[in-house]
């Protein structure tokens, strides 16, 4: 069995347009569990910034 890699473009985003019927459910879940998608996204963005800084080889080029 082959595992599938989920690509970011395949993940639907929550917008006002596509959540009109789900807002009360989403709001109650956020109230109960916190805004997990937002917290996860923010953590991932922070990790990406940190990795970009660590892997920035430009600082090792002479004359820069």
C-alpha cells in the first residue's frame, strides 16, 4: 500500500463563504479546544522562519 503525501493545495481553507452553515459548530469547537488550525499554522510558519534562518548559507559567503 502506497502512502499519500498531502500537499498544502489539497487542504481546504475556512472562509466566511464556505463556512456559513458550519460557523456555530466551528465556534463551539474553538471555544472548547482553542483555535487549533490557527495555532498549528502559526507554529508551522514560525518553524519555517527558523529553518530558513538556520539554512541561510549567505552569511558564510566571503564579502557579503
